[in-house]
């Protein structure tokens, strides 16, 4: 080999080494999330968009199971000092995360420390209120906020002689439509629901402006007591039991297990998260309508407003400053109107900033996709009250399991609605007292 070729070869090798070194110099940010299926693919696409937008940081999204598994895994990892930088935690884990003092790097502080723009007033008030401390400081980064809506099969409605462009608004109308559909043979089931505790207890309470628990559903401190065994709650669960016995309502499981009942056309109406839109779009071959949740029109103040579900991104302590700079840069990217509008339009999650909502309007998304603004309109239907701001209750992951267990005893005929709700309140209160004792 000639001297020149040797120098060129050495130069090329050095260039490759330098390039590899530059690539290796990227700061890596671990992001644990609970988004499976279509939503998991879209979450990965968001991270890829950020990674492509700059060369200093690389966000690595890792699916860690459902919401409960992801939060539990992150807590265990923190204790083992193997925690990710970012963990996605569902809304009912908020009180638990807030109580984990020393483990959490509050988002408002993170963004301030790293010179990133972060103005809470740019976010929807319902989102800010849920995830802020009493002083209004945002503790976690809004990512996938949702609220339950009502999907309905327009083809089935038309086949049953109902107006497919007019969705039922009240519970009486839901039942009347369901009976007409079943009698016509267009479907064998009127309606089903996903996440029964979230939709039929938690959001039912907010939508009818009645308390789920005292002390403004826990926002005003510890010592709260559950109140979802009121006459109105007992009335609703009693009705659902009667409708189940009649075949109007069909129970399909605790989370989104009921989705196939709607996808297959067996049930004409499906109540679940606005974020179920991605799954609905991917798994149905009929025209789908989207409407607000039904309400009892003899309840004063109803409908009030629904409350959010979904999750936010919490930052865990224990990493280097340069890594947190990458987290802050990622969060700034997530807040950009174009990114938020795309995420909202692709998934059905709320556009968490006003700018993203306005951009979606300007792009003609709502005009071209009727019903996709239902979640925003329902969330902002009225100024939130102490009953409809949301909930901040410790051990609520376990409490939801209690509510689900007791409701299942109603559906199977082993308990009356009042017995089940009274027991759920009693068991739930015990778990609240346990949370207070563990965090005193």
C-alpha cells in the first residue's frame, strides 16, 4: 500500500471513529410508558420525531405493561436505583406520586432549571388543575389526557330506523334506542362500557355534579371519605343491573375488554375513553358516531363536565444534570402545537394546549371528522366545581379494584347495588386511612 493510500485509509478510519464517538456522545433518556398496540406505535413515533429534530439527545421509549404495571415497576426500579428518567403514570396515581417526596423532580422546577419555556397558562385549565400543587405549580408533564365519550354504530342505528345523526343524550334515550335496536334485530345488545369505575362511577359523579368523595374529592387534603353510595349512585347501578338482566347492557370487563362487543357490531353503543378512537378506527368497518356521555335529565345541574383520565409524565430523581437537560428538551418538544395537534388527531387524546386545539380547528380537522371535538367540548362544558375538577385520592389503584369487584358482584346477582356500593365505600375508606398512615 502506498504512503498516500495509507494516510487516506488512516484518515477514513479516524473519521469513522470520530463519527462513532459523536453518535455515542448522544445523551440517552429512558422513557417508560404503558401505551400498547396502535398507541404504542404512535408514542414511538413521537420519540422518533424528537430524536430526528436534534442530535444531542436520544429518547428511548420502553413499553412496560399496563398503567399499574408501569407505575409499580418504576417504583421498584427507583428503590433498586435503576429508575428511568421519565415514567408515564395514570391520573389515579397522582396522589401516590405526589407523596413520593424525594423521588420526584417536579416538572415546573425541571423546566426552570434548564431554561426551557413552560407556561402552565397555555394548557387546558382542566389539565393544569389536575396535576398542579396548591400553588398552581405543575408537578408532571401532560401527555395523554383523555375523557370518556360515547361511540355509537351509525349503521345499526339506521338499520333500526333511528336517525344515525342524532345520538342519545340522556340515559332514557340510550335505553329507548337500545330497545329499538334489539327489537329490530340490528344488534343483540344496546350498550357496553369500558373502565366501568372510571366511566360509570367517577365520571358519572362529576357529570352529575355530585361528590365521589368529601373534601372536593381529596383536593383539599387527607381525611376524605367516599360518597359514591348516594341515592343517585344506587339508582344508576340499580338501573344498569336491570338493563343487564334485560339484555340492554352487557358487561365486558374492567378495562377496555368490552371493545370487541362494539367492534363486532354486537353492541350498538360503547362508552370509553376518547383515546379509544385509534382502536375504534382500526377495528371497525362501519360508520361510527361520537357523542357526549348520557345523563339523567332530572338531576339538577347535569350535565356538568367530565373529568380527565389518561396519564402524565413524571420525572424521577437520581440522574445527571445533562440527562435532565434532555428530558426538559423533550418536554418542550412535546408542547409544540404541531406535535400536540398531531398526537390529538391521531389518537383521540385531548389537545392539552389551547394552541393545539386552535391549530386543529384551523387545519379543518374537526370539520372533516365530526365528533372528534366532543372530548374538548364535554370537558369544558361548564366551569369545574369541587365535584368535577377531578380526584386526588391515595391508593386509588387498589380502590378501583375494590369498586370493580363489588360491581361484578352486582352484575352476577350476588349483591344488591346498595350492598355493593356501601361495601365499596367502606373498603375504599379503609384504603384511604392506610394511605394516610403510610404517608404521615
